[in-house]
C-alpha cells in the first residue's frame, strides 16, 4: 500500500522546500496537482498557501525567447511540469499567431532550468508525454530525439524525470545514471471505468482484454492479469513496399485469440493519434459479435478530428473511449458523450510528495494491491 501522503509532509522529512514550476500548457494540470499537495501539507500542520513558483517565457517579435523565474528558488526541490503536446498555446511571431510545437515547449523547459541558475537543491522534470518518444528506435540514418533529450537534461543537472506510459521505456538506457520513472495509470483507468459503467461485469465470461498490436502487449497483459480475464491480440499487417507519412501503411488488422462473442472488449494503448487503428479494431470485434467496445489511450490527441468517432458512436461501433488529462484535452472532446477523461493529477502529487520526502515509490510503479482493493470493494458493493 502507498503510504498516506499526510505522513510524507513534515518539515523534518522534506529533502528541501518544495517548489513547482509550471510551464505554459501545463497550468491546469499543475494547479490540480498542487491542490492535492497543499491539502496534504495543511493536514500535516504546515503553513503553506501555494507551492507554485511564478515564471514566464516571454518572446521577442522575432521569435527569440527567454525564461524568467520570478521568486527565490535557492535550496528548493524544484519540479518542472511540462506538457509538450499542448498545441493550444500560442505566441506572436513576426506579428502572426503561432502555435507552440513540442520543440517550443521543450526549449522553454531548458530556458527555465537555465533561469534556475544552479541555485536549486535538486531539479526534477515531470514530462508525462515524453518529447520525441514515438521515434523510439533507430533504423539506418535517423535521429533519436528522445534519447538525446534525456542526455541533454542530464547534462543540465536534472536529477529525476517522471513520465507516463512511455512508447518504449527502454529509452531509459540512454541515461543509466539518472532517475527515470515510467508510471502507468492502470488503477486510475479501472476506477474511472467502473464509476462510469457501474453495471460492467469483469467476469471471465463477460469481459476480455485485447492488445491492439504486439508493441502494446505488456500493458494489456497487465490489465488481463489483474482482472483475471482472457487476453487476445491484433497484429498489424503492413505494406512494406510503400511509405506514407514516414511509415508503412497498415493493410489489415489480424486477430489472434479466443472468441469475443457476447463479451465487453477493452483495448489499451499509449496514444490515439489519427484513430484509424482503434476504429478498425472496433469494427473487427463488433463484426465478431462483441457486446461492447471500450478503448483507453493515455494520450488521446485525435490529430484528424473527432467526426469519425462521432459517426462510429452513432453506429454502435464504440461504446466508450478513455483518455487521461496528462496532455491537453480539447474542450470539444470533453463534451463528447463517448469520451471519458481519467484524472491522473493525484497520482503525480503522490509521486512528487514521495520524492520530496525521499520515500519509496515502489508501490506507485506497481499498483497491484490498490487494484485488488478496488475489485474487492466493487464485488462487495455488487453483493449487497
């Protein structure tokens, strides 16, 4: 079990005074995280109103920028929270409104770390969506942006990096001497799913988990194991004679596993980008007479819009799509009846609290006991 956060917060056990540096684009998430931390600190009789450190990254009209930290951070345990996927943030460039890209967000992170000027006791980075993380292995002459980014931050004095559901967590091999934690919000997803669909049965005869491809097998295997249900898998048959948008196009999804007829099907992946793969899988399992189709992606970004999913929901192909608030969620997406947002802010607050007090995070990395307690509680409620 995770130690109660109120036990973490005490002046005696803190590594150093806690400070949260929220970058543009991560403001909403940082405020939610901070609200948990302030509540726990007050519960521990600490007089604190905020942990947020005021900062900004202003730009000149030519596009040049700089990072400013507007209060003392000397001796602080700093946590920089950045969302490199927030495309809603803009800045003026030669008089025109320009949207920030992942490159811009990462550059601002480096600017603010520089602005700390070596005065902080320790520097930690919370980067849920890992910069450059989708390009995770090298083939011939290609860049490895994610690995280089990690090495660059290490060279700048960063001590720990927290990310969620990395596309390939083996990228940690680029920085073997630096703290790198890759957390999976499995417990939060199940809790949200059971709350929004209280009638759902996770009995073996009613529910099963399917991996959308071989790359997502481990995360789906975990869901199937903790729930005690069958696991199936799709593999992507690609056309290796063509390259479209930098990748070989998918010709078909082939299914391997037990029959899905009459069962609720749950699919988990790290990202929904265009969404074509999810819809192909939904159509496939519904053609095999699956009862309902649910999918979860830690980063549900829907780069090609929402219209295809609206149509799929109206036609009964999808019954629920879950996504976290670890990266920017479009307000239009929040209002869709088929979308269910998973709040992970408390999980991040647990991590920051534990690190700030040098407490173990082992139970956070593997939340099996919390999931067991959730399933037992749900079984007891259904039995009443």
